[in-house]
C-alpha cells in the first residue's frame, strides 16, 4: 500500500474531503522506538491528522500538532509539510493507561496547539480545546471555534497502519447555503457509517465508492506521503550554541566531545573537541 493523500470534491457544492492511508512512513517513525501500543496508536492518529490538516495549506510551509502535559503522556508531536513529508515523536511515562480514548486524562494538565509555519511570512498558532475524549473530537472543536468551518474527522490506527477521513464544509461560493447545508448533512451521515476497520482495511477507491456511490466525488491526483526529517548538522550546531559559552566549555572540559541524536529520525551528529572549541570561540 502506497502512503498517500487523496482529495475529493463534490460537484455543485462547497464541500470537500481528504482520505489518507499510511504504513511505510509509520514504520520509519515508530520502527526504532519502543513505544507502547497505546502510544503507537496515538502517534499514528496524530500523523494522519496533521496530514489531513496540512491539506488546507495554500503555501509552502509546515503544519505541526503538539500536545504537552503533566500526565503519563508528556509530549505528542506530529508534523507535515506542504509536499507531504511527515514526522512525529512522543514522550511518556513507563506506566500508561491502555485506553487511548481518554486523551485529556493521558495528558493530565495539558495543552494542545496547532502551529502553521510558512516558509515566507509569520508563524500562526491556534489552541486546540481538550474538550473531547480523542484526537478527532478535539480537532473538530478547533475547527468549530477557531476556523468556524464545519469539519468532521475519522481516524483509525492498528497493526502498523493508519488511515483518516476528513469532510469539510467551506464558505458558500459554488452553491447556495441551504443546498450546502442539506448536502453536508447527507454526506456526514454517510461517512459516519464507515467503521474503523473498514477505514483501515479497504483501499481508497473502495471506501469512496462504499460511502458516496450515489454522489460520486471528483478525484484530483493523489499526493504521496513519506517520512521526512528536517534535522541537519547546521540545526544541531545551533542547538549546541543555544546552550551558551559556559555550558559548551563545561562539555569540552568534562567530555571532550558531544554527540546529539535527533528525536525524530535517530540520526546522530558528532562534535569533537576541535568542533566544540570552534563553537566556543565564535561565542566570544
């Protein structure tokens, strides 16, 4: 199965959708990590969610979802670029509840934000209200309050795969508001009949035919999704410099070298004594 995002458009209405299926990119994200099953499921759903949300970007940039809290799940982060590169990570306590459908309890006193970072222009952040038991419900609340766009999300993960379906009603331009309202209600009802197992196991064409055979949507070309990390030696060097001259000197005196590992992809960058001394010299 190719990891991909399929947009679909309903003629004569202002309603659009996205359908995403992931497998190989999830293996790159979770393969080198000993995540418990509940965390694997959550991180998989988060990757699908940001890929769905990134489909709204109309510029080059990245969209990130980050949840932090004082509960058993201290960090959940997923990111997708406009060209379909995804990455994600999580941090958690040794002991975790097995029920992933109580996200606020997992986070404890937590916050969730969506960050949109254009390559050109100012960064934008939006608060996601933790008012639902799962990620899909929380994100629907975000669209309702912040974007004021009726949006429904269905997310599923399991057995190393993940999938997601999104329906969104845009401001009326093609059709009258009353027509859009009736069409939205009809399509939302149809989509709600899809089970999590069907979302995971059926291919894209089968899912869309199964749900919308009486109102066949238009299908632009699908977009591939792949794992992609933005780490580099230059970024790692800036992280070291941010520690400050005194901390760098202490590392040089005590260890004589430094090796930093990317939390997303596991790539390591090594800085020997000469490298550290050069960084310290630049800070003077």
